[in-house]
C-alpha cells in the first residue's frame, strides 16, 4: 500500500452524478468494494441536465481542481431527454473554457449507468490521475476561498 | 518655475520612480490611455486623457476593508490595511485635478474616510496643462483653467521642454527631490503656450453652455420637470457614465462569504443600477427616470446646494464619449437651458 | 435616404397607422446619435436622423415599447432585424404592435475607430457612403468610410433584412464568407497559455459597468442572475479575477445560441474589450457541432441549446482539438 506524504498534491474533484444512473453506479462501485480516490466528492443531482454552467464555475471557485459530470447513457435518461440537452450544454461550455485557456482536462463528462460500478471507479481513478498531473487549479481559482 | 529638456524626460521619470512608485498615462495596444506604473521603457501617452479617471488612485474600484473570522462564540475583526507607500501620479489633467477637490469635500468631511485620507496623504499629484482640448471638453464651464491646472505641482510640455511649478508644499518637496535635473527658468514659454491653448478653448463647442438654469430655479422645479422623461427614455441603465466619471463617489459595502470567513468589500456603485440604495423596505427609485434624474440632480443641484454652489461635474467629457447611447450631462444642461 | 425615411415616418404618423416612432436622434456632433421616441412631425423635424452614424440597435427598446398603447413604427437595419426576430421567437416583443420599415445599412461609422486613427477634436462629420469628411477643431480632414467601421461592421454578417413590413431602398445579401470567425480561429490556434494570457489581459480591463449586458438584445431577462444579491457578484465591480471571468463566461453562455452577433457589446464597451469574440466562438462551435445556425434568421427553427439529436458529438470532442500545448 502506498502512503501519501502530506506534501504530495491531492486534487479536489467534484463529481456531479445524476440520481438515476451515475449515483447508483457510484453506489455499486462501493458495494463491490472497488477502489477510487477519496478526493472525489460526489454531488447528487436529479438529472445531468440540472447541472448549470454556474455550478461548474462555482465548484472551481470553491476550490475544485477538476469537475466531472456523470449522467445516464444517451438514450437512457430517466427523464427521456435531459442528458441530450446536458450534452450540448457541456460541450459548448468546455469548449469555451478551453478557448479562455483553462486547461481542458479539468472538466469532463462521462456516461455511467447504474450497472457500471467498475466504469465509475475506473473513470474516477483516471480523472484524478489526470488532474493530479495538471496540479492545482490556478486559472479559475478564487484566492479568497483558499484557506491560508 | 523650472525647466527640463525633453530628452531628459526619461531620466526625470527614472529619478522620481527611484524614490516612489510613479504612475503616468500610457497608451494601450488599442491606443487608449490608462495609468500604469513607470518602469524603464514606459512612454508617456500623448492622449488628451485616460479612459478611466484618476480617482482610482484615491478611491479605487474595490477595496477589501476588513475580514471577519468566527472563532467559537467570538468574531474576530481583521483590519487588513497595510502601510501605505508614497506614490506620484503624473500627467493628471486639470479636470481630474479638480475632481480631487470635489471628492475631498465628500470623503474628508467629518466623519473622515480614513481609507481615502491615507491615500490622499501618500499621493502627490503632478498635473499637466492641456494643449489640444477636444470637442467633448467643457471644464471651462465649471471655471477650471486647463492651462493652469491645480494639483501639488503643475507641468507644461512644449516641443523641447517640460516646465514645472509647485502649487503647494507637497509640490515643492517633489520638485526638490528631482532638482538636480531641473534648471530655473522664466515663464515666457509657458505663457505663450497658455494663450495659444486659451484661444482654442474659447472655440470649443461647449465653451458657451450655461448652467444658470440650475442656479436660478428651485430644487423642486427642476426635480419635477417633465424634461426628465424624454432625456431618460433611452437610458440603458448601465453604469458606464458613473464608472468613468472622476467625481462619482457612491459606493456599496458587501460581505463575501469565502466559506471559512467573511471578506468585507467596498466597491463602486452606480445610481443607474436597479438595486442602488436598496433598503429593507425595497427600493426608493423604481424607474430608470428616477435613477437617471438622481445622477444629474446630484451633480447639478444637490451637490452645489451643499457645497457653496460648486457643481459636482468637472467637464472632463468622459461620459460624453463613453455613453453607449450618447446621452450625457451636456445634453441635460442644454435641454434645461433652452427656455 | 434620410428624406425618404422622414417622409414615410410623417405619412404613417399622419394617417394614424402608428402613434409613435422609434428612431435615432441627432446629438451635439454628427456622431453621437441617441435612440429616441418621436410622437409628432415637429419632433421629427427637430432631430430625427438616419445616416451612417446611427449605430445603436433599436430592437431591444421594443421589448418595453411594444407593450405600450397603440402601434409604433420602428426603423431597423439588417442586423437589427435579426435581433428583432430572435426577440419575437422568445415572446419578448408583441409583433402586432410594431410596424417595421427596413432601412439599408452599408456599415456604420464608429467614432472610436476614427479617433484611433489620430483625428482629434471632431466637431462635425459627413459621410457620402464612400468618404467621411471630418471637421475638427484643428482643421478638416477626410478618411475612407471603409476605414471607419468598428468591429461590428468590419465583418458584417448580413445586409439582408429578415423581417419587415416595408422596405426603403434596396435589400442586400447575406455574407457567409466566414470572415467574422477569422480572429476566433486565430485564437484557437494559439496555445492554452497564450489564450489564457490574452483573455486575462482583456477581461482584467473590465470595470463591470454592465453596458454589454444592458445593451444586448439577447440579455432581456426581467431579473438578471447577476442582479441577485446572492450571486456573490451582484452588479458590482469584480473584487477578484475569478469574478471577471465568471461574469463574462456566464453572460456569454446565457446568450449562446440566441446571440445574433449584432456586435453591440463590443461597440459599447468603454474598455474596448473584444466581447464579440466570445459570442462568435459559441456561434462557430454551434455551427461546427450542430450544423449552421444563425440566431434570428427565421421564426421557426429551434435554438441549438433547446434542441438535440441522438448522435450529437460528445463533449470529449474538445480534447481532440489542436492548440493545447
């Protein structure tokens, strides 16, 4: 087992998970005892479509180093079409963040069904690794919210 | 009066800058001037004026006044003011220099605004006389002489030299600090420039506008005038005029919750905004007409009523050139003036 | 042109078709025109103008004006008609209360562009469509009109009116040569660091005067999210760089898919921030991802963010692009 030294950078990751698929997927990852980093903080939303661009920015403002949004696979939305709208929204928002020079790897969308506990864990492991490599979020940070 | 050969200008800035931070108007990539701190290679802008006014130095757009931390049942108040450093603002025009006098009346009256007072104490204002006024200038309407600006020390720039004269003790101290570069001289060159500029000033399109209406009529008559409706009808309710204005002084205090404490900010506010002076009962000015009227009543009626007739406008012309729909104080003065 | 416009305005006012007119009013100098409402022939004679200096987009005023008593007449330039259409689509203008006369536009003179050429003390200007004659305090000069256009007109998207009741003069053509995306493309080709530096440089100039928001025909919410005291950045100066970014990111996102690219935001910005580039980036992305779409060009199509297809691209398309390292 690897022991993290205090000095080592641990990113803060916010994961928006839809209630019907991805949150259940995270649950399944837990019941199956799959490992994924504790750095991931899950926020449950009724549907991926509930995620407003402001949520993503707020997460960064409040100290997140990476934000990932998980929803039902396209076609499987509990509300029929929510994730289709969310998909367009996030595509445009991520493209804009990239256009403003914010590291594009800090944001991600992943479709995780209730049966994909393994995919959830793998996605989170990979995302945490990517963000760890990027280091601290400096470009969309709000210094006021950092604890000195 | 002292003289500095123009090719020594850079040495002059370097000498000033060695002792304290020197701010001066610098052209941006888009050709618009703004105040920047001098460093080797910085070139003084030739623009008539900066887009933002010089009030920023004494009354910045945002100030973090203090912080609060909760510690059990106690609330800790942290005054995060740091020791202020001395600084020099160079190249301030006569209009902006007068605006400081107006702001002083507001912020230095009891109770003194210590944030403003500290900055005023530490700042030396070195003004620059105008030579090429533009169409939007109307400082002369408010009795400002653009060829003999106020400020701690005043400068005149000709093709081959910079002339400088102290207006007060602070200015004398400033000149003393760079004396090795200066030579004493007569006033002939400056006087020649002044009379040439004055000839242009007389021909300015707004040179003759009269503010008599606002002196002759009572507050209520002006307030209740039907003209406000027409003047304000296309106002977009943005705050551009108030934010570029050198004499607008309204501010708002807001607490920001950082998640682990509170930061208290003072930021500029604009009477054009829908939540300006919003109170527990709601808002006292609900329409744009009322908000628009507030701005001009303040500048042309309320302020003079409280300050021996001195208007709250210095005629810098910034609101004229920046208003998205070209509605401005000159149009207001003229509309009321037509009787 | 102006004579024909004034003649028609007076006729419609006289025969009772309309009871007021939304147009442009002359100012102190040739260039400072103000949108205004005219209710009589006398008022029209006193100040109504239509010329190469009438840049303000009148469509937004119709949100308020079209809800008032009686029918009004409005003069719309080609780009204003796109905003008008978009506002109708969003049920913000009562169409039946508006009589539109389309007026041609061959690009408007932007005073800041003229002043940036070094011309000072402008007390008068005249344009014959080719050359702008400038009268200044320091002598007269002239400048080709093509050099006086602001960002709004330099890359005009259309000289064709998309909605009107009658038209004065000739209608123009839609311009789809893509020239308006050139600067966006240039930015896309930069590295992320360069793009970051570019936008920090621009957005740090922002004084949060809200002119871009208040002039924007797409920003027509009764209550803006930024006017909410709980938003943390309500209507006030940005206290930190995050707020500067946040304001412009969210404002542009809120108008994404609805922005007609009228360019008013950049025209009015006192700090000369190229805000239209942010909006154009959204337009360009929408065109590339979901097919060509021009907000306001018609009344039927669904806005791209209100629509979807089963096989839309995935958000990870963003990672596959160039210009990262």
